[in-house]
C-alpha cells in the first residue's frame, strides 16, 4: 500500500488520528544523529510544513563539540549455519547498535555474545542502544531469541558507512507580529521509537500548522534536530538570534497514556514556567510539574548557563519513566491519537496565554470607574460566568499598573487566564486601560 500523503491526511480523521498516521509513516525509518534516515524523516515532515534544511559538515566546531562523521546503514544481520537470518535489520532498525562500524565476519556464539544486547526482564522486547562516539558494533535482540540460539558459528554482517558527511537539522518559522521568538524543539535522532520521539515530532508539526492559521504575537521557530549535538549545533550557529528568544518548549514523549508532565527551565520562574503551571492547573488535567535538572532532553542545552534561555520541557510520562522506554514496545500501538491531541491542546492553550500576556495601564486609576454607565456590567447579563467576569474586570483595573501582566492578575485572583484576558479586552475597548 502506498504511504498516506499529507494531502490525503488533510481529508481524513481528527487531528489526533492524523498525528498518529504521521507517527506510523515515520516509524520504520532508521534515524540516528546523522545520515539519510534524518533526511528522509525531514522530507516527510516537509510535506506537512515547509522546512529550511541545514547541512553542517563533519568536523565543524560547535561550542565544545565537533560535528561527527555521518553514519548510514544499508543492511545488517546475524545468520546461522543454514543462512537463515536470526536477527535482521530489515525487520526493525532497533536490531543494530546505532553507529555500528562495518563488520563482515564469522564467529562462534560465545564470541558473538559480547556484541549482543537484550532485556532479560522483558524477554520479548528489543532494546535501543547506541555507540555514537566510540567505534563499536553490535546487535540488539529479544532475550527469547538469544536463548533459542544454539552453539555454533554465525555469519555477522553490518553493511554501514562511517565517513565525513553532514549533520542535518531543519527549521520551520511561523511569522508573528513581533520578531521576538518562541522556540519549539524536538529531536529527530531516534529510530523506531513512537513515543520517544515520533509523537513529539508529530505534535510539533501540527502545532506549527495550527499557529500558521492564526496571527500569533510572537514569531514561532520550530527546530527539528538530533538530540544533544543537534541542539548544540543550532545554538552555535544562531548566536545572533539568541537575544530574540523569549520563551521555549522542548516536546518529547508526547503520546503515551500517562499524565502530562512539565519540567521547569533552569531559571525556575521563567514566563513559560508560570504559563505552563497555570494552564495545567486551571485545566484540571491530571499533571505534574517538576523542577529543572541538568539531565533529560535538549532543554538542558538551551538552559545551559551561558544561554540561560527560558525553555521548559513538556511530555506525558517523562523519559525512562515507563517500561517501554527505549525498547521495541515503544511502537505505534503504545501511543494514542487522544494523548497526542491532548498534548497539542495544552501547547495551544499555553501559547495563547504567552501571546496575550500584556501589561496594561489603568487610565482611570483614582477610585473605581463606573462600569455600569459604560455598558460593561450590562454586557454580562445572562452569562453563566457573570460573577467571574465581573471579578476579572475589577482585578484587571486594580492591577493595571504597567508593571504586572495579565498572568500576574490571573495568578493573584485565582481566575482562568481566558477570563482575565477577556476582561482586559472589554476594558480596553471601553477606553479604561491601555497596553
């Protein structure tokens, strides 16, 4: 069956179902921190949103790192004495240790075992393992497969290349009313792992499409890059842009059945931290907010002391927090359209708050202005939330000192941001406040 194209997916299913279809398209590809798998991934994402693709040559100095050689693989297998492939890269890209150097040998099982990786506690699962910066080779397989292998000699072949080439990453920009930027970052280096991080790629892509249908206040820059080295490369190549980055969010593990989890930026009180905490709390979704740690995904690069950007991380179950993490059990069946759609909705809610979090000045600060004669109370008649809306107006007037934004008002008043922003719109239209 021919793959579903972006043009076709437009006509079918909910946003969650379409994101899941994108995960299924990307799942078979063998990705790594470099190579044709990354390019093929970006080609598919480029059918959904236009991308500017960047190629950075091997050997390029990027901060304290160097862009490595490019790795590509055509085939790999372990075959028994009859020629039957008992482990086959063609069946799953997880079967090969990432960045395995070429090998073509025959060896006894006892020697081969030193290059095999399994998960004894989950005997039917295949682990994900890599060796990016050490020249090794190896295979990953189910423990039950290894247990069934008889002693004897096996043919081992890894048809790969490790040579000078490029590191590939891509950007998509949604222009805003101002040049100040919000960055949204996801990693594109993992092979057949649906939650980590194809769900993050899918949510980022559909978030970009949703924002493009609006007129956002900020400019939104979506970064699709290999983990760690990709983010470091982007930072090294965008020094002149860093001062324009006001907020940021790393998306990962965005489709599993767990509750939403937000990890704060290194600052701990960046605006994105406050926005995400407020949105999650007022939405009454099951969630958890964690403090920053210098381990995890690429938020640790964006938050490194020299940059100290206000970038947090949104996931459902955090990395290594579910048994399926970095195993073949993290397949398209593990992620759901509903979970990805929920993650997307939270991102949209949070960015809506970011875009509308303005500071206002009360133009009638001496005493409470008469709202009734301006029709503001009358406009609330019949509304189920009339009391909340009235309180929101009073709180906005009380705190519109030019120093505090609408999020400050919402937090102080214990009101949903949308109610406060709606009150501000009404008061501004009546000439009582101005931004």
